[in-house]
C-alpha cells in the first residue's frame, strides 16, 4: 500500500481548518464583558433597562461580527478547496487563518473590558483629510488596531510577518545601497545604526505611536499603551534553517525604545484566558440616589398622575374596570378628532353619520390599547407605589442633608402644556401646586397632597427647583450655588463624566422634527411632539438636556423613560466612554455608590380615562 496515498491532502491546511472551526465556535459562544452603568432600576422589568441582556454580542462589541464573518469565509474557502478531487496536486490557497486565530487569541486574553475589535484610528493630519468626497483626495488608510482592550487603555496589534519576509525587505534595501555603499559599514556589511534601519514592522510601530498620541484614552490626555504581538518573527532563529539577520533583533529593540510592548511568538495554550464576565474578586456594588434628584419630563407627569395618588383597586380585575372610558371622555375625544379633521371650521361640530363612524372606528382600537396600558400601570402601582419607592430610597439619605428635587425649565413648560391639554382637574391642581411660583409653600403643599392616598409632606417635593439655564456651563460657577452641592468625586462613577460628555456631544449636533410630528396647521392647537436628535432619533432634545444637567452636577436623574436610558447608554458606549462603576480594589463588603440614573415605571395622566370620571375637560392651566 502506498503510504503517501493514505495521507490527507495538505495536512497543514487541514490543521488550520480545524483550528478555524474551533475559533468560529468560540466566537459564536462568546459573551463580551459589558461593564454595568450605575443605573438604579426600580422598574417592573428589571432587565429592560440594560442593553446587554438579549442583545446580539456582535452589537455590544464592535468588530466581533466582522471577525466571525472573516473566519467563516476562510473556512468556506478551505473546505471547498479540500473537497476537490485533485486537491492534493494543487497548491494550497492563501488564507488569513494564522492572523485571524492570533487576533482571537488576543481577544480571549486581553485585559477587560474590550472596547472594539479591528478598529481604525486616524492621526490629526489624517482626520483633516478624511472627507474624501468633498476634497477629492485619496482616502487615508488610518492605523488598524486589532484589539482595543482595558476600556481603551491598551491597543493590541497582531503581525504574522516571518523572518523570511523581513530578510526579503533587507535584501531589497541592500540592493539599493550597493552602488553608493550607503547603509553599509566598511566591511561591506549592512549598517546596524538605528537611523539607517527601516522596514514594514518599524513603519507600523511608528504609525501606531503617532495614532496613539492623537487618540488619547477618552476623557484623558494619556495615550493608550501599545502591545505589538509578533507571532512568527524570531530574532534567535538559526540562520541556516529559517534565516536571520542582526537587523531583526535591532528592529525589536527599536520598537521597545519607542515605548511599545513587544511580545514574540504565538499564544501558548497555557496562557490564562481572561473571563469575559465581571471579575469575581470585585466587591458587590450597591447603588443609591444622590440627595439632589434631577427630574425629567416623564417623572413630572408621573408626580401629578391620578395613578400615583388615587386609592388602589383590590384586584387586577378592578384595575381593568377603572379604565373603561367614560361618556364624557369619549365625547371629548371625538370632538378633538373632529377638530383635527375639520380644523376651526364652523362645521367641525356637525358631522354626518359616515363621519361619526370614522371618528368612532379610528379611535376604538387606540382607546382600548390606552385603557389596557393604564390598567397595567395601575397594577404596577399596586405592587410598589412610585412615591413609596422614592420615600424608601431617599429616607436613607437623611443624615447627609435635606433631599431636593430639581428640573429643567424646558421639562416644566412641556409638562404644563401636556397637562393643560389632557390632564384631569386633580392632575391640573397638582401641577399648579408644583409649578406655580406665587404659591405660599404651605398652600402649595396642601394643594398638591389634597385627596392623595399619601399624607401631607410624605416627600419634600416642594419647593421644586428649576435650573437657571437651558444647559449647564462646562464649569459650574460657584455663584450659581450649585457647585457646593456636588457630591464628593470619590462617590461618583466615571459614568457621570462620560454621560456629560456624550450629552454635550449630542446636543452639539443638529436636531430634527419628530418622525411623527404634527402638521404645522395643527401644531398650534395640539401638543407638538418634541424634536429629536439627528444622531439618534430615539432621543429627544429635552431628555438629553435633562440627562446633561444631572450628569454635570453629579446628581441622580430620575426617569420613567426606559427607552431613552437604553439609547443614551448606547451613545455613551459608541463614543468609547467608560460606562462602569469607579474601579476600586478590595473584597468582601459591598460598596455604596451613587446612581447616575434611576429608572422607574411610567405613570401616565389617567384621570380623564377613569370610568367614574364625571367632569368635563377644559383646556388650560393658568398661573
């Protein structure tokens, strides 16, 4: 029997194929370590706020999916080649297997958290030339970093160049220098003066250093550390077997002199694989709100809502029955739709039978959904009341000074417009008590807590403070009286700073009308939808401004807008910011840290939707 005939075709390629299949399986099952932002979640769906739960790992770690696609492509090419009947007589195809495997080995062993795989960075000069379409210039390549690790503090670049490749470069350089004898010593040998040695490895090292200087770690002026993994370069190789040249060792020394951490050879199977989960030695983190609470629009609505204050039903069935729309609400709803259809014309109140059917049919389904949503919110209130939740969380802060509530003028004004349009009488009274500047404090408190199931002054909601400007200055002035109230920075997560920078960056971009904005001819009589950020239409401008005020002051922002929280966290991550808690060593006892955001379930305006509502809707909320 011919022993050679029994050997598999291209055994090295077979080995690479098996290795690539293992890498593909490893990538597919990989769950990135995503630092948890300091978000205190009191909502019913606790997993809803964090975006790492059911999300695709490829979305959470940029570059993971393209890496998997590249691995699968090489697997496909290799398999198709090996399936050929004459594969043994054909040269093996060129693949990136060695490089892709090496990159994945670095991902598995790099310091967590990993920010990106295969990210390209540009120098300042390249950034200025990046707009190729307008300038007509050729695109600048930038510098590719294979693994951005340790929350951006470490850049890892993999290079699979062999000795033979560098020797070829050296021969080419030597051939240029032969005639003039430049670059040769007196014995005709290559010069080992560093100023006269150059090759592709050194050029890559210099490019990495230049890009690192122009792309400091986000929020700092410190350049990332650079790790250069040279998997197949061997300065100690036997010249007779693999080939060698003193300039290879000199190249590595020159990289060291640049400040680059050079690591030679492939990763050993004995190298520790870092867990992508949260380090087990870290202490448990307990989040608590700050004693200054920043309220966004959704919470202002919740604080005046009938759901928050009215007596609770005894069962889920009673909760459902409470929101069968009353006759007065249905008539009010129909009149609003007629006004939308006919505008201010005199025949707006006079409709034919067909028009009446249109009014009823188009709103029946919406009313049903709205009623069910209110019943669901009421059942959440039955489980844990909003004010009760706030009381329990904030009462533990009494030793640190009085609790204060703040909001933006924009959120206040928009809340007033909404309540004046669709709020019930009691909801309007509470809003008037919260926002009326001429009220005596005791009178405002009496008006706010009247008919509430909670006692007078259950929470120190009044007086409700309003920030002095649409956006906080970059440096909070002491004259404004706010600086003294900022908590000590040792209690703050880096996320506060990251959230402030991200919010400012978003607000520095253009806004756009809401995708479902009302026509101009209706916007005067109806509540126009808030403008959204062009960079992320899921975020309204007023929500980002509210987040900015809380982050800039180091205060907890209380919100019932879970979707916006998810969107803003994604924007923070997209910017490469640190979203985790402050890193502190130690084991055992839990650490108490301040929450940047506090999420609760929404409470919509509901008084007019109650089945026992007998009043009439009268637009307006005078101050």
